[in-house]
């Protein structure tokens, strides 16, 4: 349990993110925490590198709508200060807080407050940096088989650290083992899931901006979640952290691990049959739908090739043709509108339908929208490509 949010033991997978502000700048930090919470983040981690960061934690906690986790590196005193301030969880890195007495003191403080500790290793933090001889041996092994040796190092680092926790009879622990490599993340978490019976926090670290980091984050975390591995997730981007939460939420909804609470937008990819500016329509309706808090399924289709059959799976759908579109609501043809009116009409019908759902007059459609591949168009040389299967 992290500040009322259940973790592990069959609890829903929760979303975590991290502020990118200087924690000691209270107003900016609280503003970002609220933005993350509003986007659907269940708990927020803040960095506390300095005493001035832990000093403002009471003010942040007082204003935060979600549990706060203190991310501690190098200085165990920051952990003690954060625990005293009332944070809901601590993150420790075995790679930089190693002293047994210091770890014992953090464990004792967490026990007293009844809060969990995440023990998180990273690919970069398990490599030996001080003992030259040990480092040379390690490098040799890493050169011969980097992946399996790195995973062994991460598991061993967790095993060593967990011995301290076992000796303290403290089991309120979450584990993580992050890497920048998607396959390594999958293999590392599978290994620690086999080795430890503890909740796992999933993450692929240093993924880059959303444009380049999204695929490897979703590929690795999605694979693990679909195997039933993972209790909390953080997608990390070099960007506004709100994008981390948006993508984490979409990942969980797509895998059926979280119920949607907002509209789901389905749109055709467009092809040579398109006769309206569908890309703009999709972008515009997406913005407008953001204000609706009912999980209505809205489909925007570029033509009628796939027929009204697909519209039966969506709650509200538009099929565009040359300069006009036909709007369907749960499979029933509602109206034909010009391209100029399409955005407003689609939005209006969605709002009307959402209100009817809220009043209990209709129920949401739960069948899937199946979008069949379009008939192949002839190439410039007249040949017909094989249909996509
Ligand atoms: S055939 Fe499919 S992809 Fe092409 S415009 Fe029609 S709905 Fe869109």
C-alpha cells in the first residue's frame, strides 16, 4: 500500500511518474504533481538530492492529491528526512547507498512509519566502479555475453541488498531492474519475477523523447504486463512527464488492465480513397473529445468501403465521402453532414450520446470496431498488390 494505493497481490497495476521540477521549488512541483494526477497518475516520485528538497516535502505533501515517493540516491540522510516529512514511499538504489548501518536506519524508519521501500537497480549502477580488479573481471564477462551477465549482476545486486531486508524482517518492498534496452528489460524482469516473490515496479530507463522512446517502452512494458509481470509502471520520457502518464494509461487500457474513463478514438489510416482532410478531422475531434468524461467509442472513417458494419461496434461513427459524411450512433444512421460541419456534428452527437449514457438511458457498446483492410488499389503499372492480411 502506498498512501492508500494498493500495490501487488492482485491489485490493479498503478501508474507512476516523476516530476521534472526542482523539488525545492514548491509551487512548480505541486503544479506538476497536480497535472500528473489530473492525467491519471496514481503516485508521483520526486527527487530529493539536497536538504532543501526534503525541507519542503511537508508543504508538497499537504497540497498533493496523490501519494508522494522520495527518490533517494547517495545520501541516506535524505531518506530519513523524507520519511520524517511523511512521504508515502522511499526509493533506494543499492548501487549508491551500500553502508549496512545506513540501510538499517532507513529500514527502521520506514517500519516505524509503515511505508514501503522500492529497491531499484539500473544497468548503469550495478557495474563495479571502485575495485579495478573486480571491474576488469566483470568487463571480460560482459564483453563475452553482455545480456545474460548484466542480468545476473542485477539479480545478484538485488539478492545482496535483500539479505539486509530479510535480516531486518522487513518485507514491504518493491523491486525494479531498469535498462535502456527493451529486450534486457523483458529478460531482467522475468528473471527477478522468477527469483523474488515481491511486487515489481516496471520501467525502461532513459528512453528518450516520446517520438523515439515510445515504441521500446511500450514493447518492453507491454510484453511484461501481458505475461502478468508488473505491479506499478513508469514510462520515462525526456519530455513533459504528463506524456508518460498518457501513454501508460493507454497501455493499461489497451491491455484490458484498466477501464477507460474517457472517449476512445478509432480512425482509419487513410488511403487513396480518401476525399476529405481526415487527418485534420481526427486531430480536431481528439482535442474536443478530451472534455468528455464518458468512455464513448468514436470512429472516424475515411470512406464507406468498410461499410456501416464497422459503425455497429462504435458508439458514434462518421463515414466520410466526397465533401460530406454520414454519422451513425450505435449502428443507426443519424444524419448526413457537409465536410465543413463534420467536426461539430460528430462532437454534438458524441456529447448527446455521452449524456444519455450518464443518465442511464443507453449503455456503451462493448463490441470491437473491426477495420478490414481496404481493397488494394492498382499500382501505377496497373498491377494489383496482394491484399494485406
Ligand atoms: S478504405 Fe479504409 S483506409 Fe481507405 S479511406 Fe476508406 S476507411 Fe480509410
